């Protein structure tokens, strides 16, 4: 399965309203679209709502 890197430029912290952060990381996924969905799902499960771009690139 290909590896992808991601950068999420703006994330709203749903547990601390008004806080904005960003995140980067890597993951394995079957396609760039699957990687983006997995990143969104993971961020939301941790209390972050993507409000900016999520950039996915193959590593």
C-alpha cells in the first residue's frame, strides 16, 4: 500500500473554541482520496475540525 504525507493547515479545536492549530504526518492508504478521508476521520476523532486545506502527497 502506498505511503502518503499530509499537511492540515488549519484545524479548529472543538474542545477549546477559538484555538486554531495545524498537523502533519504520514500514513498508508490505497489512494490519495482514501488518505484524505482517513486524515479527516482521525482529526475529527481527536476533537479537531479541518477548516483549511489538507494537502496529501505520495511519499
